[in-house]
C-alpha cells in the first residue's frame, strides 16, 4: 500500500473530510496485552508501542492524560479495611471543611489482578490501584456506600475536584511536554484524554437515585455536573497551554440514552459538551466522543453539536446502524470504529475478517470522514495473529 502522508496528516485530513492516501487504520493496544502475551508486548511505554504499530503500517497516537483531580489542602484522607461475615470491606473517607464524605466498596480478588489505571503519560503504561479509587469503573458494582448521597454532599464534593498545582503540576507538565516532543518526532496525532462529566455521576452516586433526580431535583443534577465540568475546563486549559494538542477524548460510554434518554442528554450534557468543543476549537483542537452505544439514537442531536469525532462506533455489541450514522453524521463528523475487538477480531476467521473489513469500508469510506478502528481496543484475549490478519486485510481494501 502506497503511503504519501504522515500518520498525523492522514488522521487530521480524514477529520477535515479531505482526500487522503488511504483510509486510516487506528489501533490501540491496551496495557492488559502485556500480561497476556508478554513475548509480543515487549514495549515498556506508549512510545515504543506507537513505534510498533507504525511499523505495521497502522496509525497510532501519542497520549497525554489530563491531570487527575487534586484535593483541597485542607482535606484529610483516611483509608481502612474491615472484615465482616459477608467479606472484607474497603473504606475511604474524605474530611473536608464542609464535612465528611465516605465511600465503601466490597473487596474482591480481581481488584488486585486487573484493576489497573491506564493514566500514565510517561514510564509504564498502567499502575495497579489498591483500595478505593475516586473515579473508577470497578466502584459502582461493588459499592456498599456511595460517595455522594444527595445535594447536601455537593459542597463537600467540590473540595475533591481542584486543579493540579505545585510540584505535581510541574511533573505533569514535564511529562506532557516530553510526550509532545515524542509525538512530533513520529509525526502522529497528539491526543489528550479524557473529560467525563456525565460518567462521574455513575462513578460517584447510586445511579438509580440520580436518574430519578433528573426530573425531581434538576438543580442537584445540574450542580453536580457543573462542579465536575468547571474543574475539567481548568484542566483543559492546563493541557492546551502546553501547545500542540490535536484532539481531546471525552469518556462518553455512559452518556448514552440508557441512562440519560434524549431529553435529559439535551438538557444536562449537551451544553457542557458544546462548551468543551468551543474551547478546543478556539485552540485548534478537535473534540472526540468515545461512545460505543446509543449514537444511532441521538445522531440528529449530535449533528447539531460541536463534537468532531465519534470513536468506538460498534455495530456488534453497540448495535450501531452504520448506514444511518454515515447518512446523518458522515458529511460533517468523523466516525471511528467498525470492528468489534471481543466478538469479531478475537474470534473471526480470515475469511470472516475479510468480509467484515470489506463490507465496513464499502459503507463508511466513501466521502471520507472514516477511520477504521478496533472497538474499544486490542485487549488481552485477542490473538496477535488476528491483529496481523486485520492489518493485511485492511491493506488490501483501504
């Protein structure tokens, strides 16, 4: 396959709906892959992993992770473990000037095996979380006590979401600038991740109660989201200040109709997302919504919003309608996905993968604005030979 553009040029030109040398194939190999086939996953950081993916002819991105929330200096944090008849419980309490907040989760064995955060810009790709994290997917299903119970907790919660400062900010900036230089060396997209105001509601509260509050306590819901959003706008300014950011990813897996419906998505989330988009566009960056389900149901809303790229479009588990999305969003937005990693790439024969890639490109490639992408990435359990097979099929048709 002839290549006349750099990876960065190809991705950004695709997002601009202009002609490229070929349809991009974006691959992201999750850190869990290092545990699965260590003989293959020999890269020690994201930069070596990027080099490996570029050597295959695929497109990869260098990432900087937005700073995690920092607690106000007057907050005191204590953690402990208690053994009960039903099993061990893990506690984390935040003593704030406005009063205490506490979260309690059940201790499960998998917390100490796969519960890794993938938020390192430099050095190892992931760190193990021990105990109770603040914003983690594992918390809701294991929660015995949620951190935020009702509107009375919001003033306390505000103390937990402060922008990074001091030596920690200096270290983050040093890592971010290093990643920027590495992206420039490789001529790849420099990606910042991630914002997530809607998802925070699921991570910090009992979601059933919060969903009932959409109508009964709109001020509570709006204020909760505003606290997260205002902190994230400050972190976006920090990342944009380093310069060179091409795209910012929003973690939107829970911004879906299953939780918000159309009405409440438009009421609560859309204004915040459009504000993010306006800020990024002013800085010359794109906003990328990472969402694998529910896009087809809200495509007409997204058509009028400032989001530029939709990542993880999944026609298998997410049941996304590719024809509809191409028709409604394809002329002005970039769609990124088409291959389900768990149910297609991990199990498909070479003939099946050939058919999937051919059919997907036939629908999505005309007119540009499409990036072939494995949803949500290449995780442990996907045979590496299948990844290589996907690359070969893509080269045949792209």
